[in-house]
C-alpha cells in the first residue's frame, strides 16, 4: 500500500518536472513577444474613468499581444511622475499617459524621450513647450463640449434669468478648463445669466453632493446646475432631493460624460442635457501602437467624435447600444 503511494507521488513529481520546465520556457517566450505598455491612469474618481480603465485593459490584453502595466495615480500628478519614471526603469516599449492636469510634464517626458520610449497622451491634453516630447494625443475637445452645453442653454432655457451653480472638475485639467471656458463665454454673452456659486468637486459624486448641500445651506439661489461631469451631477441631485427640491423641475441639470446611468436620468426627467465625453480609448490606443509598430506615423492630434443627449433625441435603443 505504502509503496504504491510513493510510486504515485514519484510519478506525479516526474510528470510535473518533465512538463513544467518546457511550459515555463514557452510562457516566457510568449511573454517576450508581448508589447509592454505602461499606462499611468488618473485614478478612479468617476464612472467615466472606470469605463476608460476597463477599455484600456480589454484592448491592451495579452490575447491582443500586449502586457499592460497599469498605475492608478489616485488623482495626484506627483504619483503619475513617479509611475512614468518606474516605467522608464522597467524599459517598457510604450508609455500611455492620461494626465491629471495640463502642466508640469516637461521634465519627466524629457526623461522618457532620452530613454527612447514613445509617449501617447490620452483623454486630457498637456501643455508643454516641446511637443516632440510626446508621439501623439487622442481625446476630447473639452471646449467644444462646453460650447455645446451653452448653445443648448441658449436655445432651451429662453430669456429667463439663469442663476447658475457651477460644479467644476479638477482644477487645471483639460476637462475642467474647456468646460469652464465654454460657460464663461456664455456668461459674458448673456446679461441675464449670473454665476451664484462656483467650486471644484474634483469630478466626484461625494464632493458634488457636499458642495450643493453647502450652497443650499448658505442660501444660494440657483435654478441651473452646470456640473462638469455625471458623478458630480448625481451628488447634486441627491442633495437637491434631500432638501425637498425636484431636479429637472426646480433646477435644470446640465452634465457631461453621458454614461448610461445619467442617460436614464434624462429619461426620468432629472437631467436635462448631457454632453458626451467618450471614454472608450482602449481600441484607439491599440490602433496607434500597432501603427507605430509597423513604422507608421499616427496623426499628432486626434479628437474623438462626440454628441449630446436630451429628452428630444434620447431613446432606449441608444442607451442599450452604448458600452458605458
Ligand atoms: O477627462 C475626462 C473627465 O474625467 C470626465 O468627464 C470625468 O468624468 C473624468 O473623471
């Protein structure tokens, strides 16, 4: 009995050692063939951001020929700078950067350039003296998004006085800068538009809620909330409801991103306009890298196509057909 157990164990050991070595070698060889991409992501502050991360993970997968090293910077630029330096030390093939803010990238991108690593910027833009420090950029036209919102306010809210509560995103990010510039242009062009409260909610639901509560308890009198993303709008809606106000009837809500939850809130009459910001950059970045691998030159700047939704054009089919 004992002998047979030993024999079985020996057999198992032989099988494992016999097959294990070539298997590991095969895995390593397969790994060698993968394109290594270091992705410095802003954080996980919003549903948009989470959808963006998933899109990158799905596209830059091992089955597509990539090894993705993802770093979540928790909304801190200094963490992104450290992550990029780590990617350089690891000798990745490409660096993808979704920047927290526009400024402050010159030094670290010079280091990537010196190491010969191409840098692809996604989502937000960077402001940099030498644009040769990055290979290309793909993302949204945030100023156009702000202008779209203002044009809708002009055509749908009539000549009535607008008292606006403005929830800004991360100060210094392109998404905040462009959407704020759009609203500021609208304010300058309309005497009957007034800014009654403006603060940054950092694109998070919790801060959106906190700021609207604060505005209400300070007695701010507003009839429009211009929220620079969906999550802050969700927080704002919770705060309004908590104060016995009805979003969509007592206060018009304008938001950005157009995630599925927000689109459902349009159908429910709570959000009046949502300007789209498309997070599905994974396949776009994949296509850029594949083009570079073949020796091609992708366009330096690519703006993705975006639209906007209100009760006039939104349908269940549109919501069902969207990936986020
Ligand atoms: O840069 C895109 C913005 O960042 C999205 O509007 C927002 O939801 C995200 O956090």
